[in-house]
C-alpha cells in the first residue's frame, strides 16, 4: 500500500510544461501511452473504496483500489495496486465475482519523475490536458509546485471523474475516435 498525495493543474500547455520539466532535470519514464480503464462496482451496500479499476497501460495491466479521500486541499488516498498478466482474464474473473463495469474510458498519459516526485500529463478525449503532481508528502508536492512557478491556488484536488464532468463530458464513457 502507498499513500497517494497529489494535486492537479488544469488546462496546461503540454509543450511549455514539457520544456520546464526538462530544464528542471525531470526524467521521462513513460512516453505518451494510451490507457484503457474499466471501473468496477459491487452490489455491496457500503463501499469502502472510492475507486476500483482495471487499467491497461500499453502492454502492462494493473488492478487498483483507492480508499476514500481525506483532505480538502490535496487528493490523498490509500492506494493498493497489483500488476496482472492478462487484462481479458482479469476482467472475466471480476465479472464472475459479481463486479460490474460502470465506467469505461481512455486517456493518453505521459509520465516524468524528479527525485521522489511523480509528474503525469493526462489527456482525455475532447479535453485540455492537465498535470498531476504526486509526492510522498504535502510539503514535497508544494515544493515541486514552486519549482514549476505555481502555488496551491492554481491546483485542484478534484478526481479525474470530477474534472471530466466539469468539462461537460460523460466520465463514464469517454473514448478517442478510432
């Protein structure tokens, strides 16, 4: 388990942010990669998690569960993630266990690392890209924001689903045109 502590900066200029990250010495650890996400729900009356998802990241697949948010300024959640070998078989196992897909979407993600800070640029269909900054502490995230020339007032702790909904799109079914 890890503690996920992050903020988002919405409507970024990808090229400008990319140049700034390069100047700061950030290392690109994921080239722009299409990700397919399936979000699951159970028939249980009380859910302890805020997100339960199966994601493909290129040739890699991950099953992730995130526990509910705890903070007003930052998005902070306990996250449990495991790599799975076969997306289709894992999907079938979850269906047989009684889980149902209620959300399916795609995004393109580019990822950087600078020290302990992880920086992701996410692009959903028909939306401006946004930057997600994740660190091991609030202080670490704020320090990195300052290096980028931002402060907390330029950030949001809203989830991707909330950001997509705020953009006037359906967060449950979002795909790039083929």
